[in-house]
C-alpha cells in the first residue's frame, strides 16, 4: 500500500527538517573547530559607512568577547598553530584592522587595552605620516611597543594581481621594509588589498619573506588551512542591530560565508532576484 498524499507531505517534511538539522549541526561543528579572525577598518562616530564601526559599538563588541572568555592571539600564534600544532589559549580570537586609520589608535587602542586585548594592524605604509586620516609613525611605534602586531597592507594599496612582477615586488617588499624600519620589529604577515591574489602573488609574498597572508574570504580558520590564504570574518558597522549582527557573524561564519558566496555567484550569473532573496547579517 502506497502512502497517501498527506503522508507523502509528512515524509517529505521530516526529510527536509532532518536535512536542515544535519546542516546546522555540521556548521556548529565547524564553528567549534574554527578560529575567528575579525576584520575591522575604521572605529569612529563620524564616517557613516559600512566599513566604520561606531566607537561605543566597538566597545560593546570587545566587552562581549571579554565576558565570553575569548583570548586574543597574534598572527604568529595562529600560523604556529596551523603549521606545528602549537597550543592556543581557550577561545582564541585574532582581531585585525586594515589600512592603518588614525582612529585605530585614538579609539580602538584604548578600548582594547581596557579589556586586556591586542590586535594586528595592517598598514599601507605610504599613507602613514602623510594623510590626516591615517596613523603617524609615532602612533604605530607606540602600539607596537604595547604588543600590537604592526603588519603590512603593502606600500600603496594597489590590487596585487594587476601589477607587473617588478611592481608587485616593490609593493610587497617596500611596505614590509618601511614598517620594519619604523617599528624595529619584523613584519611577517600581509593582508591582501581588496583580497586580490593569485598564484603569482602568493609566490611573491613568500619570496619577500612573509610567513602568512589574510584574505577577505569569509570563514573561520581551520586546522590544516594554508597560512597564506587565511580567512577572516568581516565586521561592518552603521547599520540596524549592529551588535546582533556582530554576534551572528562571529558565531555563524561557516553558514554566512557560504551564503555570501552563493549570493555573489547568483548575482554574477544574472539571477538578481534569487540573489537578493538571500539575507546576510
């Protein structure tokens, strides 16, 4: 005897529910195994754009991490874990800032110190001491002496895949050497401008002495990942329910990252309606 139409509906509903629960359990398992690398840019109350997190909101987010028992780590600790299995503290998190905005020193730096946290700042070295919106080398040195990792975002923030071999080498080595000269610390990590990389860029990064690189690929970092292709969790600001979205992005990165890539693929292929149906925090 075959199931009735009503029974078929129930069977299919149970199968769909089981599939959804299995996917959620898989994402939860991935979230438990992965390490979040949070990606920030500006921290201030004047620039109302997606890359700017208001100062009070940033304080709230750091307080949340502190109260939930997260411990900040350095890029060096993360790559040592990936390459050698070196132990990490409980609930590790790496906090990063791209570009080297002055508000990283004026606003984010004291908040992080208040909660006993550190961070890595990826500097566009040509912009330091040159534009008002960016850090001075004195501020860079002070943060470095306080235990913050001052790393490279290249010399001038060009998309690396668009450069000739000579220009690529100049951007990678120039940004590295300038920051090393000013901080008297080795610079061994890079954040790829605009996430632009290919095999030639990866080889040049290694040839210039970098030990790892950070992308804009939205996910957690997992054991066995390539240290030159480390993922990050982008944190945006100046939108509704910013703190809720921060927690969703932090804890649900494996899910939201996949949905973000699916949405981008749909939009690229012209399926605008379907792509816009996908909600992301």
